[in-house]
């Protein structure tokens, strides 16, 4: 029997010829990522066990991305400590206010096909967009930092085959939400969702980061996309010229196969209190909003900003709505500036901020009791963005932009004339 992408990666990382679902392996991650909000705690933990150095400092990336610019005294002190620890512990890759961790790893060419990544953040699976198996961990990251290894149970894989292409107004986010409608958390639990099929070619790498990064909110362990020509070309532009095509074997075993005809999808929205509570956007038009946000580690890409600016050009944000736009990285910000996208967004009434986790982290642009926000961020738990009595709806950048224009949740196709029958 053949192997899935995840099995191939874990076999290599554990030094074994092959592994099977359910096997326990000791694997050596090729990259460890940690934001400033947790890195100092990991160092404190490994000091407590007597470690005086990192096992592989050249495989570690630390990113200051949660408070940019810093907006609390605790954050300022934490950032100072992070900078010191990065120097003292010889961390190879350090990004200070350059953007959000996961998009940065892909943008800067630190991640590629076949890599195993240990990420200290729930949405680390976004790195699966370039054929890496990126698994989120908590304090287990301290073990990886100290020893260079971590034990894992080899997960089963759910195959999602994409066919055709999305109609205008439908985005990668809507694909993930369609997956959440089709499989529940129990089915997805401790399994990897693998995207493949001819339809995958219609999505850019940042869009594939949305597909993979949000799989954890479906209940999965991680997400990954097969490596095709578009992926290899993207990596070559970022200095990875020796990347290998990686996909599952034809005779690999899957726990479940889900086929999605992209042309049949409509814009979708996650309603409170969970990302997996999904409804069609057209059914929520009676819900008014006061805030809209485009950004986070699974959005804020140049493609998202182009889509939002294209819809907002010549229009205005509704008088009762505050629209906040945060490019995912500084380079995306610079590119959007050069293309005139930020001018268009600002002219429409949007506020543009530096690259940061910000609102998704809950430390910026908080909500008051009774307010509603539609957002491209990752979670909509009560209290995630301020008051526990506020409501958060999650959708694509295009749906968020459309809703910001009308003042209520809106199917973007109503503004583009692309409504399907």
C-alpha cells in the first residue's frame, strides 16, 4: 500500500523507511516557529530542566507579531525580553515587526515541500500550502527546542479532491467552510486534511494557506496541499530552486474522500460561536454589522487586498461601519502600496494598520457589548475580540468588503452581478 504525503514526511523525519497511521514516532522537525507571546515561556521551561542551549538554533524562527506596534507595558517588556533571548540563545531566524509568523515563513522561503514544522500557534498548518506538514503544539515546543525531537502518533488522512474552479465572488475561505459543512469535528479529529485535484491549480499559494490554515478549525490535526507546478514556481521565486514535487501515492489509503465541485459553491459565513457553524452569506443579510476586518494569518494576502480594493473602488464603507485592513506582512503592505490598493481602500473609508496579529489576538480594535464584526480572522469564540457579548462572523475578504459597504452581511455577488441561479 502506498503512503500519503503526511506519512512520507513523518517517515523521513523519524528516520524510518515507512510509517503507518497509529504508529508512534520520534520525529525531528526541520523548523520550529514561535511568536513573542510564548517564546520566553518556552525558554524558561527548558532552563528549568537544565538546558543551556537550543538543540538546533538554526532551525528556529521567532517572530514579534502579536503587538505591532506594541500597545501595552507588558507587551513592551515582553518584546525587550524576546530580543534579548533571541541573541542569547543564538536563534537563526528572527523577525521583528515584519509580519505574521505563518505567511512570513512561506514568503521568506523558510518552508518547503516535505518539511516537518512544529508551530507554537494553532494555525501553523497554513504552511501546508507549500507541501509541508506543519503541526501546532503547545508547551511541547519546549521539548523540541531543547532536544530537537518530538513524539507523534502518525495521523490518518482525509482526502479533499477539488474539481473545476470557483465562480466569481467565491473564494478559498468558502471552500474550507464547505469542508466544515461536510465533516464534523469528530470525523476530522487527529487527521490531516489533504487538498488535491485539478481544481487546486486555480488557487494561489496564499489562498492555499487559507485552505490549510483553517483545517484546524474543522477539528483536524493539520492540513496540506499537494505540490504542483504553481507551488514549485512560487518557491523558486523565493530562492528554493531544488524543491521536489510531493504528493500522495496513487494507492495510498484515506480515512475519507470528499469531492468538491468548486463551480457549485456559494459564499459562506461562520456564525458564532464557532468557525464550524456555517451558513450561506445570502441567508444572513438581515444581520447588521458595526465592524469589518480584513487580515490575520489566513488572510491579508495581496490577493485578498486586491479583491477587497476591487470591490471598494468607487464605493464607500457604510457610515455605521469601521473597516480595518491589515496586510499579513510588511512586504504585502509595500506591494499593496505600490499597486495603489491602499489608496483605494483609504479612499473608500478603510483604516489600514501595520502587519500584526492584532484583532485576532484580541489586543487591538476590541468590540463593545452588543457589537458585531465580520472578519477574515481565524476564530469567533465569545470574548475573542473584546466583550463576550459581542458577536464575530467569519468570511472571505470579498464577503467582508461587501458587508462593509452595505452595513449588513452581504453575498458579494450582489455587488458584482455574479449571482448564480
